[in-house]
C-alpha cells in the first residue's frame, strides 16, 4: 500500500489569531482518517494511505479556499509502499 505525506500552509497569515481558512484546514485534516497529524502555526503535516490523503487534500483545498484562503501551498510525498506497476 502506498503511503503519502502532505505538508501544507494556507495564507494570508495572521500571527495574532488563526484565520478562518487555517481553522478549516486544521479541522479537515484532523477529521480525516490519517495518522501522524501535526498542525502548527507555520506548517502542517499528515500521513496516511494514498486514498485518504488525496481525499483530505481535495477537501482541504475546496474548504480553505471557500473560507478565504488566497494561497494554499502544499507538497505531497510518497513515503513508502510499492508504486503501481512495481513489484
């Protein structure tokens, strides 16, 4: 099974109070069926099975943009497991 790690931030930043888009992004990731979730003020990471991570990323993008994010930066990495077609 392929596992993925997603790292993401939403903008604009507000150092005094978490903006609505950041709160929504955190809620999406924490509610998803992922493990190793780490949320913080300057970056967030989560790991899980590929399908769960990709589903969470879709929801993260849609909901955080709807909540006012003007930019979402993310990186997705394969962290283990055979890729499709490899043995």
